[in-house]
C-alpha cells in the first residue's frame, strides 16, 4: 500500500502541469522543426534530380508533341510493346522515349506536399487535441488539489479556533492571602512529617478559633485565568509529587539519593492521578478499590493524609511556604512552595480532558492528513508550528507530564511520534520541570542529533 502511494506521488510529480506546459512547447517546437527540415531536405533532393516538364504531352514521354489535354480523361493508354503506347480512341501509336530521370510538373510538387503534409497535419492535430485535453485534465486535478488543500486549511483553522476558545474559558475562582504566611518545620524534632504537618494544622485551627472575626479569613478574592492556570498546575503537581516522595522515603527509611528512576516514575504516576482526578476522588478510589500502583499502601495513605492537612492549612490562612520540608539529594534542607491562589488538590477533570482531546485531535488531523494533499513532514511541521505558537511553556510541560502519567500515552508511542518527530514539545525550559534531574532524552528516546534544540536553556541540561 505504501509502495503504491509512492508510485502515485511520483507520477503526479512527473505529470505536474507546470512541468508539462513548458516541456510540451519545447518538444513540439523541436519535433516541428525536425519534420520541416526533414521534409524540405528530402523534397529538394527528390525534385532536384528529376526533370521538370512544361507540356502535358511530355508527361507521357512520347515522340509527338501533340496537345492531348482534352482527351486526357478518356484516352485509353496501354503498352503494346516495351517501347510503344497505343491510344485506342485516336488509333494512334506512340513511341516511348526511355529516360534516366523521372518527369514531373509543378502540380506534382503540390500534390506531393499536399498529401505529405495532409497526413502530417492530421496526426499533428490529433496529437495536439490529445495534449489540450490532457493539459485541461491536469489543470482540473490541480484545481481539485488546491480546493482540497483549502478545505484542509479551513478545517485546521476552525479546530484551532475551537481549541483557543475553550482554553480562554479556563479560570479558577479562588483567593489569596496578601500576608504570604509561612511555616518553618523543625529539622531535628524526631517527629514524622505527618505529625509535624498535623501539629501545624492544629496551631492554625487554634488561632482561627481565638482570632477576632475580622482576622479569621485574611483573604482577598482572586481569579486565576489564561496561561497562569497552567503555571499553577505545574506548582501544584510539583507539591503533590514531593509529598508522595517524602511519604515513600519516610515509610521505607530512604534518602533522596536512594530513590531509583523506576520508583520515581511510579510515584509520579500516582501524583499525577491525584492532581488530575482530585485528592478526594482518587484517595477514595484507592481505598475502596485498592488500586495497584507499585507503591506500598502505607506510603499512599501517609501521602493522602499530608495532602489533606496541607489543604486545610491553606484554607485557613493561605500558607504557601514550608521551610525545611524535605532534604535534597545532598541532604540539604529545602522549602516546599504551595504558591497557588485557590483551594488546591480539587482535580481538573471538568476541563483538562477536553483540552487535551482538542489538542490531540488537531495534531492527529495534521499528521494523518489525506495522502492526496501531498503534504510532506516539512509542510505538516509548518501547520503544527502555528498551533505550537499558541501553547505556553507551562502547557508544554503539562503536556509532557500528561503523557508520562500514561493518561495521554497516545501522544508518543510506536504509531505516533508527536513529540519527537513533529515537535509538539519543543524548545522547553528544563528549569520548569518539577524534577529537572530526569533524563527526558532517554524517556522519549530522542537521538543525539535531535537533542540540540529540545531545551531552550541548555545550561540546565
């Protein structure tokens, strides 16, 4: 099937009307010039070697120069000897003059040229009629192809418009605390992370119960919209992933350096499902259905407990900063930032699935465009570049994580190469990733020669 498509494309390329229009004119001119030279040359050779007669009687090569034009149509001429001709009507016998040259009149030249060029012009007319029909046929095909391409571009633009309209509607109604309160955890307390967060929550609740009414909710209304929504998504996903890592490290008595890539991937998948479906929904599904995650149950339940307490604290006073929350790969203490302006961990199944379906449909529409459009990969990249120009850096990061979570696995697999070949993830800022220690080149199996422009900030590679 693929071989047949290649043959059809080759024939269309060979029979392209632009190529034919110039080639036909050139070939026709050369053929006409050749036939003209050939005809003149051979006509000259033939008639120059023979005898031009000026009297019709000489046409019969007779010894008597009689005017026989009036009887030429009815005369019966037959040879009676090898050197005589006898006319029955006039009862006359003529002696035949033997000549080495053929004899002709000027009219014979006209008869020759008329017969010769009559056939030639007839065949030439047939040929040019066929060419005219063929050129018109190719022109019709070209018009149809242009019409199909125009239909494709119109459909592409409509799909992009729908995608942009849906994205413009993204907004999260929330609140923020202008005081930006923070918490400093005790590094040598000996308490578990769950216990420390629970203690912070208790302190916050005690404060709220004793505070004056006007201070109980130090918030201002705030709406997160447009591309900032995806920026907050990255922050929220990073928090969830870190909490699951810390819970796993705590339950299994491991350090950051002891976490393998396989464990990190399993933890991330759990974290993304929590982000995507929402803490309440996913934790309920896990506890009721005992979903197999590759992470032990104690770590899962511990992480759920920490996340619920973090959300309660945020709802009380909007705490965004937790100092000494975890230790990095070099055992240095690091801060957890929950910098969102709305109640976190609620899930986003009300618009994220539609967003990714719209985006996937557009990319698939371009990549798997009708073969009759004759779009090569460069042409397809041109259209996808237009689409990608509407996608922010944070959207690209979240698109990558949607694929890595297995929810959007069709973006990059054996059948679709939307990331590596068609560059829907391109020129990323690696610093925006929730874990910049992961090797995206290995995860996506990107060859060395294509790694140069995958990240914008190469200093972080």
